């Protein structure tokens, strides 16, 4: 019998079993070609269809308007931290960053190397327990762009509404909540996400970028670091991460089969609720990190009263087949990442384990 872990890894993380099984079937002979997708030319018609189909599925699922390019890049979300200011932070302008966690800090740090920046809001004081309200954001219409991190993987907070930034391009790191809830793409000038949480394996970075921004980008920077290079060449300027893009396409097809983003969102709400309910009913045995109205549906962060108890919790969880419940190495504590592919059954099992653990140790 197939034994699958109850996988709550923060990324790379669980993939849908159906996707893995299809990839397994196709790995020695993709559609009668006698080879895997990894072994064929990225200039072949067979590969090109896979590449374009993945884009089309994303466009349909996320409702991406026609005036946006969908790019498959490399270098992770971390390279986007640099490419964004390289392309869009011109002399005489300043770029605004909203600090909601470690990843926004890292994004800001890269921009500081390249030009003028400012902090449009920060919730660092109070240890990133919340998302700022929209009226806390401070920036003017001359800003080069405003950067936000829609889900904070380490602290477990998530934006539930996004600012209307007028003429200021809104740029979002959606690495840990892309495709998990319906969003209005037209509010954003650029969206980026490493694939390894909701979209597929690591190695592909999805970038969704509005046409006018592509045109506006700095031209005297290295070819591979210009969005225009990749937009003009449909992400085939050089060899793309073909296997990762194929997997991303399979994951997108799976999301569609599940009923699309709206259905996935409903399921994500229910999954997260199962675990937040245990925290809220625990009389302080489990201490949630995020303020309630900033809670993430993707990363549920909590602590126990003592480090010894946390250690015991994590050890026992491992014995019961749970994987990845430890918090990020920078903050400790516990974290359950409940991305799209994590099945409801895993969340029910976690809820029961948490209740049982409290009974025995409370
Ligand atoms: N942004 C966020 C919100 C993340 O969660 C991560 C990775 N966990 C990154 C950026 C960095 O992504 P990568 O490892 O793909 O560079």
C-alpha cells in the first residue's frame, strides 16, 4: 500500500498525488515520443505545447488579462528581489516597501543596493504579528513602485485586501499564496512567486507582468535580467526549466479539476479553520502568533508554553507520521503549512493529534 507522509513542509512542499502519478507514468515516454519531457529540445513542438498550455491554464485560472505576460524564469523569488529594482527603480525616484516579515526585509535590502527606497509601513515592532491596515500605508504618486509580500511564510500572516495604488505600480511577492485564493490581477503591475509551494517543484519562478511595465524597464542591464528579454521571447530566450514548467502545468490542471481557484480557496479556508479552531479552543495551551484578522490560510504559526513542550510536540508528531511542523529556523515554534495540495485528511489528522496532545499534556 502506498504510504504518503502527512506533509506540512513550508516549501518545497507537498504536491498532489495525482500529479506525481501522472508524471511517473509519463517519465519514460511522454505522449509517444519515447522520451521524458526532460530529454527533449525546448525548441520542439511537443515541449512548446506544454509550455504554452501551462501559461493558458494560469491565465484562465487566475483571470490574467491579455495585457499581462506570463513568464517562467529561474533564480527563485530571491532573484526577483534584485530584478525588480534593477528594471524599475530609476534615478530620481524611490521605491516603497511594506515590511511584513523576513522576506519583505530581504526584498528591501536588495533594492537598497540599487537605488532610493522608503518603508511605506512596517509591522516589525510587535514581531510581525499583523498586516498593516490600508490607511497605514504611506507613499506618494511619484514612487517608482510599491512592494508588498501577500503572504508571510515565516510569521504566518496574509493580506486579505490589497491597496489601490493609482499610478504607482503595485508589485507583489505571492510566493506562498499564489493560486490559493481569487485575486484581481489587474490591481497589480507585477506578481512573482517561486513555484515550490503552490505551483510545483522548485526551479521555476512565475512572473506575471503588465505590458507597459515591460516597456518601461531599464535597458542597459544584462540581457538575462531584463523582463523585456523574456517577454519578447516567451520565456524561451535560453533553456527554461522544462521539467518544472511541465509539473507546474500538471498542478494547474489539477487545480482546474478541483473546481478552480474559488473551490480551492473554500477548501483552504476550511483546512486552516480546523487548526485555528484547536488553537482558539486550547485556553492558551497553543499560542497563535498572528493576530486573528491577519491570519494566513497557508502557514499556521503557533507556540507552546515552553520549549520543552514544543520539542515533545514536534517529536511526537514525527512519530505519528507528520512532517515539517517545526517553525522556520529563524523564529522557532511550530508551523503547519497548508498549501493547495495538502489534503483535508492531513489537516483533520493534525487537528486530532493537537487535541490529543493537549489532553495528555495540558
Ligand atoms: N518570498 C517568500 C514569501 C518566500 O516564502 C520565499 C521562500 N520561502 C522566498 C521569497 C524566497 O524564495 P526562493 O527560495 O524561491 O528564492
